[in-house]
């Protein structure tokens, strides 16, 4: 059963005030402020934590089941019970203003959708711009190359539990590409294995073209074309025959570490994936 309009209004107003905003201000002004303070994708964890800590508590008189229902409807986010702190969401703000000024409900909805869409589109534009202006490093190329060469474009593959022997083997394969040396040892912090910071950065720049989850690393099939184009952009910056030489070292190292990959159940390389990488680097 949904909370009464009066109960919703009281809680949403209290949560709006707790965020340092006033219901008497314009909807779009408050929405922009809310998005910037709490829902911006560029916010660091520390800043967000400090802003959430600074929220003013709402009165303790509201029943838990009412708060749970509002959270289920994505109108608030419950942060703590003692003191009772809740954060109003953009949807919750739209609902609040729709109760206060029902005649503007459709207008506010249009503003909400427009602002959220604009923010999402801007993030994509910034992502693509950052990637096109900043080429991948050798380590980044080597890590993505490992995923492609090991046939990680199938959703059912590329999933494995991290283990030290496996991470060392993958790192040595990537380092062989980076250093153009098939006998190169692992890096100090094993930062050549997919899943480290630089591949996460490549993922962001590719607009989530490379999907990374806990224990799961693979290039999404529907993003493969974009991944290849971005790789070509970075590979083109390598001097002379560097790409060809590095790839030969990569293949020797991959062959050398096959035993570890097979033993860990993550050996998926095949002729098609090898040819794809060969064409990418040598074509």
C-alpha cells in the first residue's frame, strides 16, 4: 500500500531540506544542484561521503514501512536510521514538486528527463573525446590484446577466478608485448594483468566497451568493432615495425604460458582470434 500524499509530501520536503534545498525555489534550479552535489559521475568517493555526512536528519516520527516504500519507488535513499538521514532522488524531487504544483507535473517530467539525458550524453561525449585524444599505453594495448587473442569475445568465456599463478602468467604475456622481449618477467605489482587500473581506465574511455566485473574479464561482442578501431588508433603511434616485433614476442610468451592458462581453465585461444589480432597489428 502506497503512503498517503500527505506522508509522502512531508518526508520528501524534509529530505529536500536536509540536502540544503528549499521547496520554494524553482524545480529546475534545485534539480541541477541535486545532480551536481550527489549524482555526478565525476564525484570522488571522499567528497560524496562528506556531502552525505553533512545531510541534516529528518524527524524520527516517520514509520519505517513508509520510508521503505518511498525507497522502493526510487524517491529517496535511506542512509542511516540513527539519526534518520535520507537523500531525495531526482525522481523524488519531481514527485514532490508534482504534489506541490500538480498543474506543472508534465513540464517538470520533461525537465527531469532532459537534464538526466543531457548529463548521460555529456558523459559519453567526454569519454569518447578523452579516448580519442589520449592513446593507449603499451601496457593497455597488451592487456586488451590478451583478451582478444584469448578469444574473450564470447559471453561464456573470459570468466575466471583470480589466482597468483594465473595473474603472473598473464602479466608476463603482456610484459612481453610491452618490452618486445618474450622472456620478460612479470612486473613488480603484476600490473600487466587485465583488471588493474589501466584496463579500468581503458574501459571508461571506451564507454564501457570492455566489460569488467569481479572475476570476469572480456570484450563484449557488440563492442568489438569499437575496441578494434580504438586499438588501431593507438597502435598507429608505434614506431616502424614495433607492433610486428612486439606481437611476435607476445605470441612466444603466450605459447610459453599455455600450461598455466590451461591448468586454470582459461585457455580459449583459437585460430580465428589469433588471426584477428595478427591482422590488427600487422595488417
